[in-house]
């Protein structure tokens, strides 16, 4: 039995707490050794086995993202194929919203 199966990010992203959620999520993914996939620096390359491994890890990160955000936000992400695309999209939209509120 995989003990890590039920681990999750402790902060749920609601559209107003991007900085806090991003901080928690980044540490969570770094702790799994998968941040290079999340930030897009590790791409889907190599032989078939390496590509399958990358796709599995990417799907795991996407699942963590979807499980750590409100359903209405998750629904808007269905067109993205990679965790890196989702990460960039959420940061681009919600970090600007939070910065505007800060000023």
C-alpha cells in the first residue's frame, strides 16, 4: 500500500489566496522531487519509457492541483495538457489579481 497515496496540499486555492496556495503547493511538489515538471524545465522527451514516466508524473501533479483548488476554478483548466501550463496560467491570472488588491 502506498502511504503517500492520500497526501494533499493543506491549503485549498479559492481564487483569492494564490500566494499562500502557491507557496504550499510548490513545497509539496518539491518534496516529491517533481518541481522540474511543474515549472516546465523538465519536458516530455527521451525514449518511450521515459515519456511514459514523465506523463505519469505530470498526471500526478495535475491531480494534486485539481484536488487542491475549488471546483469552479478546476473546470476552467480542462483545456491544459500539462502541469506546467496550469501552473503558469494560474500564476498569470491570480497573482495579478492578488497584486492589484495589495495596492
